[in-house]
C-alpha cells in the first residue's frame, strides 16, 4: 500500500518504531459542508495516495461529514494549500506520524514477555493463549478453528465453568490489522474473567451460566504485517488471481449484502470486498465456527477502533432490525455503563445511519444468521490518536469497555432465547 519496510522484531519495538517513511506524514480532519467540498477531497484522492481513516473509503464521503485521512509527507503542503484555497474547514490531527508512532509506546518500561498494558506482537499473544489455558484449566480451554492465508493457526479461547446445555457469547478482536487496541481488549477481557471469577458476583454468574468464545485476533497475518512492515496496514494478506494488489478487508467479506454498498470491488482499495463472500480463510473459519455453534451462540460482539461507537445492525441497509427498540436500549444502557468510569462518551445506533453504510460486515451477518444480540464496538479515541492510541490508554480503555461488555452479557443471560 505504501511500500514501507520497517525492521521491527521485539527488540526493535523496544527501540520504538523507526521508519523514516512515516516521517512528516500528516493526518488531516476536514468537515465537508457541501457536494463541492466532497468533490475537492475526491479529486485529491484521485491525484495522490490518500489513506482514509474515517470513513474508510472515499466513496463514502458526504456533505456534513467529518473526514480523517493520512497523506505522505511530500504531499502535505499541497493538501493544505488545496484545502485553504477551497475554503474547506480543516485541522491537522497528527502533525508527524512518526513522532506519534514513537509516542505510542509511552507505557512503562517494556517487558520482554506478555503484558496487558502494552501492545503485544502475535508470537507473544499466541504463547499467552497457551499459558492462560494451562494456568486456568477449569475455566479456559484453547482450540484452533482454522488457519490464516499464510498458515498461522487461529486460536480460540473458550471460557466458562463446565456445565450442560450452556448458551454462549462469541467475541472477536483484530479484524483490521492496524487497530491494535482491539486485540488488547480481548486479552484484557480474558484476564479479568480468570482473575475476578469467584470474587466479582457478575463475572462469576456469567461464567457459571454462559460460555464465552474469544478470538483474540481474527486477521493475524495483517496484524503481523503491522509489526514487521507497515503499521498502517488494514486488510488480510491474501493474494487473488488477476491482481498484484494484496489483501481483502475481512469486515467486507461476509455474506450480508456483500459488496453492495460501502465496499469496493477494486483489489487495491482498503475496503476491497474480496472475489466472493468468505473468500478469506479467516472469515470462513469464523463463519464456519459460528454456523456450527448457532444453536448455542446468543450474542456476537466484535471489537474495532476508533470513534467511540456502539453499533448494531444494519450497516448494509438503512432498514432497521426487527428488534431495533431492544438493541437501541441495550446500546444506550451499555454506553452509560461505559461512561460511568472515565466519562468517555459513546454514540450508539444502527451502523448505516450512525457512521456510514458498509456491506459485508460480520455483525450484520451474525444477526441475519439468527443471533439477535449483535454489536460492534469502535473503541477509543475520536481521532486525536486514531489507530495509534498510546499504550498509556490501554488500561482505561479496557476497563471502561469491560463494563459495557458485562452489561450486554448479563442482559443476554437474562433474556435467553
């Protein structure tokens, strides 16, 4: 996408991401007032490499929309000039992406092993899945539900006290490779479950009565690539015939209005829907697992970033789900729970109207499969750091999100169907 090469093993991380290719890259935020201003950003995107952060595709730009995008260093002055000339309201969110990347590792001194308050690379997360299951055999078990395009095993953790006829909740993280705060939350959730079982009455009840399936990273190949080559990579790393461009957006690859709206048919785009629904080994493994366990899975939670949103179906259509009132009231209450800790404000509602229409998402697909409690979290922040949230925000982000997830899980438990 950006032809970057970052030499970045664990040792290099401790020395921080050093890649001059990010030096001077800027992230802009514009507020589009009218169709004319939409056209201006469209023309910028057609004349240079523009990485849209929010929304995630140039095709989604509309009047009265806030848009965040990244440009290469040598284009940033040209972009500012064009915006000023055209009277487009803008500000620079990130003045130097490399400096922001360096600042991302602002946590305590980096530990060699796994840490819940630092970003962990895939090897560390994979080893952690084995350790947490081995250390808590009465609560956690690990299985492999498939493998990625590049042949990495997809580890799934099942959490709960053993019991008969238990219903379950499925939660996944790490759909989009650059959203590092997402896998951090899945790890935090597992930690909290094992550490507070028997102490916290809500968590104890949940684990006694329900099973939780937790997929810590969906898009493992892409996640690895963000650590080794390009921190801003989003898609999978699959190759498809007829194109030199790599990867598919896994969250446009499900059979839910597939490739109709808010997704691209062009393999080079970051929202490429893939050559067919479930063309990606990762999405197929996830979908197959859910189909096999459909009789027990009563809620589906998928964790993304950024924007501070709690979304529910639909995203591929403006039609409302049949239990809209119920989903909206759950989302409202869960958002209030989340805000109770650090006053972090979330916006909630159906995906299409709350952010933008996007077909092929896992939440819509799960809902259409019959899982009536289906939610997408977009975690912190609202753009100050975007995809490069500093490590110092991992703990507060996870703590507040946990409150919302526990609220939803408890609601599901009380309204089993």
